[in-house]
């Protein structure tokens, strides 16, 4: 630039997103009134060239700054996105870890439940087996009880059949025995002094007092005994005695040779084959040793069957048609010694019983 006149140049550059807008203003202040048009044009052209170079440099610089800023923003966005991705990945890993932990706990819970169910199942199986064993044991016991009851029933049936057969046999035997019924008469000469024999010799009563009677060798002096007049060495003989409601009595047979003047025990060894009732309660067979008898009811008529040929003495409850007891003479009887029907009103030590013993003749059953 040439000349002495001062020149002032003001420039303003504006840059926006839509492009670059250039505005130039030139002001020429002249301290003199004469300014050359040529000089002005050259100056303007020179300034425009300078300004264009300047604006281009500034624009490139601005573009570079903008590109750097954009790269920085992109880097920042990338860093932010990276951080967000890392955060998301970390969050996802945390969620996955939490899910894994939750799943692990659930698996552990399921395993624990499975173990509990397994134990419960084992316990149930154990209880089931125990219950099954208990039921089997119960069934076994019930079966054994049923078998025992069945066996008991069988035994009862057999016993009933046996009793039935025994009853039938007893009835038949009683009927056979009654075919051999004999007329028995009491021998007053053998009666203890307390005993009073009826005139017809068919009953005897314990008076409870010692009466004055003729002294006889055949009389029983120590016991309230007496015999019948008839004695037997052979054959079959049957008779019946009505004992009524007497509380004490003894019936059977005795050898002719028994002791009569001294105390003696009723037994086959001493020559007595006897059964009796004591105190209205107990029936006894005076065997060796004594045998307690089971008698149903209270017989009021006793049938006695002496079968010397069979060496047996049988006693029957007439109205029940039952066999009460049977003696055998295998060891204590000689065939040559006579056997007499035997009677006793009980022990002389007991209170007297005024109910008589009667020889029964008919076969009536009015005492049932």
C-alpha cells in the first residue's frame, strides 16, 4: 500500500452451521480531500486478496477445530457409550450373577425339598412296611385265634358228641340195668342205733338219738351204716334209692366181711364201694383216693347197678339218665364173698337229717 493517507480496515467474519458469510467493510479516512481512484481500487483488490487468504485460513482452521471438536465429541460419545455398555454389561453380569445366585438357592431349596421328600418317602415306606408287618402280625394272630377257636369248637363239638354218645350209652346202659331190677329190703339188725328202719324195710331215718336196740354181731356200732337183707355173689342186680332232699348220704355196696364194731373209712380197700353227698354241696366217690364228682343239678333218685360178672358197680342219676360213676372190683373183691347193698345217712358227727332214704320200686319220673 502506498500514499500518506491513513487507511483503516475493519473486518467481521461470521461463521454458522449453514456456511460462511463474509462481510467486509472498508473505510477510508482521508485527511486530505484528494484520493486517487486507482489507488483505491488497488487497495481494495489488495485487501480483498488478503482478506480472502485470511478468511480461507480462518475457515480451514475453523473447520479443523470443528472436526477436532466433532472427533472429541464422538470420542466422548464413544467413551460414554462404552461406559454405558460397560455399565449395562456390568449390570447384566450382576443380574446374571443374582439370577445365578437365586437359581442356585432355588436349586438348593429344591435339593433340600427333594431330600426332605426322600426322607418323608422313606419314612412313609418304613411306616408302610411297619404297618404292613403289623397288619400281617395282626392277621397272623387273628388267624391263629380263629384256628384256636376252630380247634376249640371242634373240641367242643367232639366233647358234645362224646357227651351225646356217653349220654346215649348211659341211657342204653340204664335201660339194660333196669331190666335187672331186684327187690331190696333193709336189714334193721345191721342198722346203727340212731337209724330207724320202717316196718316194710323200704326206708330208713336218722333219729339223731341212740336208741335201745338188740345187740347184734352184724350191727354197725361206730357209724350210721346199714345193709340190705339180700347179698349177691354173682349175676346182675339193679335197685334205686330215693334220696330226696337229704344233705348227707352214702350209697353203694359192701362186702359181708366189713368191720362193723370199730371205726372204718369208706374205701374199696376196706370193702366199701360207695358214692355220697356231703353237706348238700359236694359229691364224692370214696375211691382210693377219693374222687370229686361233677353232677349237674341235684339228683333225687340214684340207680345202682351191680354187675358181678363184669366186676363193675355203676351209679346213675335216674331222672337225668346219666352215668355218675363206675367202680371196678378187679383188685379188692373175692368172688366167694357176698356183696350187700349199702346205705348211710352220713357221718354220725353231723346234725341228724330227718329226711329218710327210701328204696324206690317203680320207674316213675315224678321227681324230675
